[in-house]
C-alpha cells in the first residue's frame, strides 16, 4: 500500500526528468550525427573533376566512368535530366565500380592509372594534353611550371580507373613500365598530400572526332578504406549500356570535405528524417510514460479518496462514533488513519466534511462538525489564515465560517482590511455568517468600498437573521466611505428601519447623485406623511434621473394633495417626466385619473397620446 | 424495498447509500442521469431519489422518462438546492411525488420515503407491499 500514497508533486518531477532525458538524448544524437558528418568529411574518398564539354549528358558522362546518369546527378546534388548538362564541372566518384587497386580489367573495360604525388603541396594537378613523355613518366605542368622532376621521384600509382570501351578514343592505358608501381598500404600520414590523378592520354589531341576533354583531378586524402560508404548505400544498377536506366530510390552517398563534393541532398534529408523519427519516438515514449504514470496515480488517488470517504461516512452514520475518542473509531483502518497525517489527505477530508456540512443537516450533519473538531482540522483551517497565498487565506476563512468556529472571529476580523478583495469579501461574509447582524460591526473599521455584488450577498445572508438584532446604523450614514453609506441605506430600506427616517432624509443633501438616489428609494420603504412633501421640495434641485424617481415614488406613496405637483410636472418639457407623471396620476386613484384625463383633453397633443398610452398600459 | 439514488456528489451518494442500507433497503446508485436510466432499465426500483442537476440527463429528464414509460407508480423524490423552486415546480408537473431541499436531514428524507411508500401501498402496488410492511 505504500506505493499508493505517492505525493502529488512526484509526477511533475518525473515528467521533468523524462523531458530532460529526452532532450539530452536528442541533443546527444544530433551532435553525434553532426560528428558523423564531420568524420565523413574528414575522410574523403577518391573522386575526379570532370569538365563538361559540348552537349554531354549525365548518361554520356556516366557511361564514360561506368556509372549511371542518375548516380552522377545525385553525387553532384543535381536533378537528373536527359539533356545537355548545364554545370561547367561535375564531380565523378571513384568507387568499386569504376576504380580498383589492381590491374584486373573486366570485359569491355579500359584501365586508366591514377597516381598520387607524395610531398606535393599543390592541390590541383593538370596534365597538359600535349605534354611530352619523359624517361620516367609524363611531363606534368602546373601553372605553366614543369613538375616532371617531382614526379620522377614521387609519382605513385594508387589505382586504376575503369572506363567504358566507348571512351577508348578518349582514354588509353598508360604504360606501367614508365612509372613506379608502388601501391600505398596502411593509413597515409595526414601531413602527406596525396593527389590522385587520372591520366589522360597525350594522344587525345589526335582524336579529332571527339570534343577535347579535360580531366582535372581533385586532391583527396586516401585512407585505408577509401570507399566505405558504398557499403551503406546500394550500388546503382545499370540496366543496359544504353542511356535509359532505371531510376534508383536511394542515391549513393560519397562524403567529401571540399566545395566540389558537398553532402548530398538525399543524405541530408535522410539524416533529418532520422533525427525527426528519434525526436518523435522520444516524445511519444515520454508522453505515454507520463500519461501512464498520471493515470496510475489518478486511479490510486480515486481509491484513496473513496476509502477516506467511506471512513468518513461510517463515522458520520455511526451512532456512538463520538462517545469515545475518535481515534479509537479509526482503528478499523490503520492505513487510512495514517493518511490523515498527510496534508493533502487532510485537505481532502476537510473538503468532504464541508461538503457534507453544506448538504446534510440534523443529527448527522452535526456529526460532520464534531468530526472536524475531533480530527483537529480547525487547526489546518487556522493555519491557512497565516498563508501568504490569498487563495489559501480565503479558503481558510470560508472553512472556519462554514464549520462555525466562532472563537476564530478575531483572526477573521484581521482580514477585513486585507489588500486582496477576495479575502476581504470572504472575511465580511464569514463574520456575517457567524454572527448575523452582529458581524456588521466590521463596517465601522472598513477602509475599502463594498462592491454591489458583496452588498447583495450580505443582505441576502442577513435576510434570514432576526430583525431585532439590527444594530444602530445612524453613525454609518455619516461615513466618508460612499459605498458604506449606500449599503447602510439599503439595509435600512430592506429591513424597514423607520426610526432612521430623519437620518436618511439628511442623505438627500449628499453630493453624490447615487447616494441621493438610494436614499430616495430607501425613503420609499420607510416613508411617513412628510416624505412626499420632502421629495417635492427636493425636486427642483435634483438631477433628471432622481426627478423621475421622485415622480414615480410620489405616484406610489402620494395622495390627492400631491396631484397639483404631478400636474405641474406634466407641463414640463421632458417627455419621460410627462409620461411618468401621467402614470403616477393614474395610480393615485380615480380623482387623480379624472384630473389627468381632463388635463390631457384640454391640452391636446401630445397629452392625448400620453393619456392613451398610460390607459392602455393600465 | 429497492431505492435508486441518483446523485453526482459522491459524498451524498455514498451517505444515502450507506444510510438506506442500514435502514434495511436495497440500494442502487447512479452518479449521473445516463447511469440512472440504465439502472432503471435493468431493475425497476420502488423509490427514486434524484438530484436535479446531473451530468448527461437531469433529474427532470429522468422523471419524465419514468412517468412516460417504465412505471408510473415509482415513488420519485427530488433533491433540490436552494433557489431551484422553478425546477421543483417542473418536477411536480412531470410527476414527482415529493422534494427535499439541500441541506436536508437524512431522518426527514427517510420519513418522507416511508410515508410515500405507505401511500402507494394503500393505493395497491403489489410488487413491494410485503417488504414495505415489514420495513415499516
């Protein structure tokens, strides 16, 4: 059972851990992937640079190097098309298909030796087509400088380029005897600069039919496994020797570290897809794990809540629950008893007890209160009053009020002038809930205005209190707090405190129109024989809104003595006042009604229309 | 006697269930209107104590369905909150037999159930006559 009672914050921490782990893994994977890229770039493989001539197509170039047009296009990050190649240069990979260390040639193949130069600091070596043969090799020229002497001692065959038979007129084999045939073994010292070369036959110029072809070989560092990537990607399959080839789905990838050989687009997309899949997998796992843990905790929480609730109900409905120590009645469930030591479980019990107290009355309802006290849950509620969180303070006040903790009223009273409106409202409501009209003494010290909603709430709560308990309110009518005066006037009117009539009349001299308006309505509730005359005297000095109110009230509390005043109002220019006065007259009895009819007939329009309007409404 | 208690507040639901079981009744519970109607279809109760406001179907809808179809002689008592006078009036129009306003007394509710069942017995409802007599 111990696993059931995991703290509620645990799942948040766990989720944070999972998220951190996922982020760490993703970042690690991403960096690893980047590292892989660097690694590949740092270990380039053989390739050569082909200068595109005339109307060469990918297919024609591919055939030349025993590759397909798609392979050539993919290797250069280009879209394949069966037309003249637009770029000036193309990078041609030297892989297992078109390059070997040995001299073994296949059928219809021609071998072109590829050299490397030890110690050369030059990056590009160009064979001049009309170079002369020397005794030890070929005459090589770079930037118009002869490099023969270097090559005499350092030119080394690295392998052989396999070309197609169709290019026989362009390439030709090189006499092996002319050069050293040392094949490099092992990992080459990185400081050594190796330049693989495809040798172009000097006789190329003799071929007048084919366009002059220039091959420039890109410097590359050869390591012991020069074409490792060919194992990862499928080798392209040549369907036939013709131009038409089958489009492969995955292009071969040949990493490089130079501008001529960027990482192919397919490689990048493939890598991005892999990263996205890994991220998605991590997220999915994290989300499912979090949801599983959350669901598990919710199930456990529900079980625990159900157990606590069952315990509570047993305690409430047991007749002799409270005859002895409450702890003795809890012994049937030691686990649940332990749970009451936890703050969250105690809060759950408080909530349930308050819920029960709100909904169930009588003997069993009182048992909720007893249980609340026996479990010392009132201390929890009191502790909340000291909380810095206003929400907790308001909740604590509410709990103490519902559980009728009268002795906590001083603590609640301290929150009457709280800076938080919600706390103030709860404190006011609690005081009124606990001691009815007696709780209104907070009005004497209240520094903040009371909202309209709070006024309605308090009056509603007080409506069930005995009226005899209403305190003397006349001091509140002189309060500088306008909302307090309005609330007091409403209390006087609601509970018909006729003894306050003269005090309320004084409020008609207030500067605030709203206070005078509420005072007029209050006087309507506690009126006497002088009230209507007071209103008539105030009429001339009042605002239009209050004038309309006065006319309405006189229609309700006035008598035949006030008909002259109403007839005077009928003569005023304001149509609303005219209609209000006409209604007031029609409400004041038959005589006033006849006077109204006579006045309207005598004065014609608009009075005749007003009369018809008032009569139809009646 | 079989009592169906339909109430979305688990505390009140369990309290009523425990209380009426202690009183010797068979109690069926439902924490929403849909579940209540399903329970009624499975086993027709003698008394239904239902809250007005519930998920899926309100207490008023349950009353309307019962009184229009299943069994017009089922005793229905409505649990209403203060200020739900209009709902109570509607419940009576639909055929509810009584109502209790929250906060309510368990003893008072039990008495009302017994009184209403007694009236039904007098009117001749044969299904649970014997049980009611022994209970009362």
